[in-house]
């Protein structure tokens, strides 16, 4: 049924309209609660699922427990598709941008441009005693993101901007650190979850990215692009630096397999502050590497591809959008 729906533009458009309605209802219900209702929902759901699985090993309750698991899985899948899944089939942003050849030279030129932007912006942000970038007030960044949503280019986004702050630090922050997950959008509660223990260089752009999902952009790389538009011209220095830094890293990731020496040269040209931020990011990643990181990277890759997206380690669609927009 949902496969058929995904092929019908008028049906997908109806799901877009329904998303706006249910999002407002969910935000009115849950945004005022200081902790993540979505995380609590997942904990309760997980506990119930474990109970049903244990019941499957008991002869008396085996058949009914299996039936309940199947019914529960269908309800979750149906609800997910209604609230969120069909948004993956919206008209892609790239169709709204001019066509251009995505050459290596264009990406190199943009990398040098964002290197200089980062070097300049980095001098304006606050540091801790170790000289590492820190976020001074996360609530100001959240308010700025909501404000910047209203200033997105009309030819790219016609989504209704959020007036309600529904950013929530995840209850699973320690667990998320070991999975490589920076944040996620909960379609059942319309909350933008984030890992509050991330390095500050990640955090503001992660918020902008998750807010893009709240706007209704389901594809990961389109959420990156909308997050880029939100942050790149922001008056909040911390949000702008995090956005410029993400953009620079994405460009370098798209170049490194074609011209490794160029990337090495750019990394050497990082300012001292940027080098300290990069070293802290690497330290954070190395500290939290392990089988959980590999497992969630693998499953996230499958999830993205099952929703007509590139794999989790691919940056080309975001880079395509960026180069076309810069043109």
C-alpha cells in the first residue's frame, strides 16, 4: 500500500500536509515537558518487547506472544509511515536548483572558501582553558535556528517554520556517544533529540540538522543542506562556525579520495583553534569507538538505502546541493 502511495504525487502531497498538522499537535502536547518523551516511549516499548520475546519461550504463551509481536510491529510501521516515512518521497530539493557539473576544481575552490570563513569565524567564538571551542548558551542557538527557519530561500523551502522550541537532550546521550549518532528526530513526538555530550564543534549544526527534520525534510543530506542554509549566514557566531566547519569537512571528505595531498594541505592551513577543535573531535571519536559504533553505522546505512537515500558515509548529494546553490 505504501509503495503504491509513494508513486502518487497527490498522495505524497497529502502526507506532507498531514505532517504539518500532526507535528503541531505533538509539539503542543510534548514540547513543554523538560525531558524527552520520545526516549521514554522507546524505553517502555523496548521493555514491552523484551517481555513478549521472553514469553515466546513459554509454551503456554508462545503463540499469543508471537501474534502480539507481529501486531505491534505492524502498528509501529504503519504509524511511522503515516507520520514520517512518506516524506522521503517528496520532490527532491535538487530539482529546484540549477544544473551544473560537480567538478573537482569547483569543490576545491569551495573548500578554500570555507577554510577562510572558518579561520575568520573561529577567532570570534569562546574557548575553554584548553583552547577548545565551547558553546556559551545553547538556548540562544536554538532560538536563532527557529528564527533562521523563517528566512530560508522561498524558491527552496515552502515549509512552515516552527514557532515552538522542541529541542530535547536525549536520555541516551552516553549510549549515543558509542553509536556515532549525533541526534535524531522522533516522528512520534516531533522532538528534535540531540546528544548534549557532543564536542561543541558538532553541536550547533546538529541542532540545525535536526530542526530541518522538524520542518519536514526527511532525507538526511537534504536536512544537512537546510541546516547549512539555516546556519551559514546566522548572526550567532557559534552556529555559523559549526555550520562552516561541517561544510568544510564535507567538502574535504568528497575530495580526499581524488586528491589526498590537497586535503592534507588544507588541514595544515587550519588555524590553531581549528586544529585544537579537530584534535578534540578525533579524541571524542576514538574514545567511543567499538562494536556499537560499527553496528549502528551498518544498520543506519541499511535504513538510509531502504528509504531511497545514499549510504551513511556518502556526502555527494549534500555536495551536489551545495555546489548548485553556490552557482
